[in-house]
């Protein structure tokens, strides 16, 4: 016996028939819509539960990036789709598919999703790297490309970068004089953060600094805060998928991000405010760094083009962008070279041939340092800073590779998946810089437009700082290799190449022995306290 709801029994026969027709029609249309063999399908992925999708699986399989890669392997696919509540999350490991996303359909994936972390870091999406596509993003991106990171400004600030390359040598020389192992990560991170502070704030130290050229407590705190922000910039927080969860902060991400932003603001804001005051009262009249440039941008009415809030928020982003790729790449290169001494010897020999031992390597030498650039490319390929790129946001439904990418999807590139793809690279898990050397010319660049690995990305969301990033990475590596002989401590057979979780630095900070290899006068830079 078929049960009929009581309210339907009371309906007239004509209305009952109409209801039945509508119901049957709805079911037919639904069946055709979702079972039409000609309709594009979603990318493959684990079967989602009703309403929550794969959210419970994500929570049960932390860290999330490891679970994603495991599912890619188990399903034997290079593109995968998860549904987290009402959001489709798509991860791509194939360069061909990635290029279709970010070249053929670049305009549709040029936005960013609004997440708990990006909203806090960008102070309400008023910056460049994290903001959704729109007029504010266009405004800030134009400033970065046209006014800050263009070739003429790069050349203008060469002297400030040279100061930090010299200070790097001074600091390492002081740390290695007693022959004890030194923590290379500290030196590398300090160099990268110094370059940022010099280019934007005209200072090496926020506090008093150290007489040996190293970081003081304020600089260490700032760098750690920037690393925290990089680690949580898209960490699959519950707040991003369940409305209202941001208030509870069950995973603790929000409090950590707020604390890191507070530290960054504490470091930058007083300098910004004092600088604006000096320009306003006329006590400063000459531009010396990129903060001056930002302050002096004017609109068509000769009013400040940027608000103080925009300047402060953009500095936080630029600090993060300056720190991550060069520091990670060079620590991995040195670790890999120490485990393959023949490669270390080849890199050092190139420096001795191109530069010699009677002067320090300069930025003008970079075009001739092909093997060092090949080492950097190989480090970006094999050892990216994170497993996954920051997410792109689908503005509309899009067909990519005959697959449906629904409007509102988050699309991420698998950095380790692209760089270690066995269909693209032979011996993908081996550090082989020679694979990047060309027989038909000397032009080696760290940019990878074909997305066989990720260095500075591509498309509208491509990194505008590729010139600065390349210069920093190669100068950092070149100064360390030219200035010092590096060796593994005698009680360690080889460098541990295990990766840390989150940011993919070596699990153990690189701690090795350095000895000067140049004439003593090349290390004498006088006071490094500026």
C-alpha cells in the first residue's frame, strides 16, 4: 500500500494530477541534467557526503596537503576535485592542464577567494597578492608593477642590495671564525629580511641589532611572524568552509594570524607614520627608498594616491613575498650540494672562473653564472616553499580539459606535484641542476612560463617581483659559495633532506661548518650596525 500524505488526499483530482505531472517532470529533468552523458563532469575525486562533502575526511587527515597528494596518487589522476561544504576545491598536478587554466582561461581564474586568513593579512583585501579581482586589486597591482618593482627602480636601489650582500659576508665571517657549526638558515633569512627593510625602510635593524652583523630580537620576531603568515595563508581552516566558525576559532589559526599581523604592524607602523610626518612638515624632501615612493604617489588632484592603511597593509605582503622563495631555495641548494660534493665543486669553480678570488661577486656577474642559476631552477622545481599554490577563484563556470570547474571553485596548483611529475622530469626526486643547462645559448632564467614547476607563477596573478627575486636568490647563493668553504660536521654522515610540515624548509635547519676562502681584506667592511 502506498502512503499518500493527508494534505494531498484533500486536493481536487485536477490539482492532484497537476502535482503528479510537475513532480514526474522535475524528476525527469533532474535525471537528464545529472546523468546526461554529454554534460561535462567534475574532475575525479573522492565521493562526497550530502551537505558536508569531503569535509570530515579533510578533518580526519591532517595535514591536508598530504591527504590531497595521497588521494591524487590513489586515484591515479593529475587533477582532483574535493567538495568542502558548498565549495569545490580543485588541485592540478599536470603542466598542460595548468596552462589551460592560467593561460587560456586566465581571466576567469584571476581572482582570489575571501578567506579568514587573507582577510586579516590584507586588512580587508586592500592589497595586491591576496585581494580578489576588482578595482582595488587593479589599483594596487599597477602600483607594484609600474612604480615599485620596475627595472629602473631595481637599478636605483642596487646600492642598498649591495650593502646587504656585504653584511651577509661580514656576518658569516664572524660566525665561522671559531670553526664551530653555524645555523645557515638564520643567515639566509636575515639577509632576505634585511633586503626588504633596506629597500622599503632604509634600515637593516628595527631595534639595536648585533655587532656581528646578525639579527637582534626584534628582527627575529619579525621574521618568525612573516613565516607564520606564510604558513597559515591558506591552511584549510574550518572558518573558510563553515559559516560562523571564525568566531569560535576551533583550529586556532585565527589567533595565530592576528598575533603575527600585530607583530608585523608593530615593526612597520611607527616607521611609516614618522616618515609621513617628515614629508608633511617638509623635513624630508628626497626619496631614498620605496616607502618614500608609496607616500609620494599622487592622484589627478595631487592628493595622496594611497591611504596610510593601504601602505601599511601592502608592506606586510611585500615582506612575506621577499622572504619566502629566495631563503628556501638557497638553503636547499646548499644542503643538496653538500651531499653531492662534485656539484659543490662545479658551482665554486664557476665562481672562480667568472669572478675570481680578488673581488666579491656582484649583480653584474649574474648573467654569466649559468650553473648557479641552474641550481636555483632545480631547487624551485624539487623544493618549493609549499606543496600548494595560493588558491585562485573561479569567477564563472569554465570547461577545462573537458571537465567542469564550477563557479566559486578554489583552484590550486600542486607545486611539488608539478615539479616532481615523472611524466615531465626524469629522475624527478633527484637534484640534477644540469637538466636546466642549455646547449643553444647562455640565457637561463628562473621563470618557468610552461608551469613544469612553480617559481614566480604566471598570468595576471604572476609575481611582479621576479627580477628582485632572481637577483636576491643568485646573489645570496653566490656570496655564500664564493666567500666560504662549506663542509658537513664530522659527526654527521650526510645532510638530512627530510622536509618540514607546512613551509617545506629542511626539517632540520642547515647547520654546517664554514671557513673563509678569500683574502682577509675582502671580509673587512667595518661597522655593520647601520
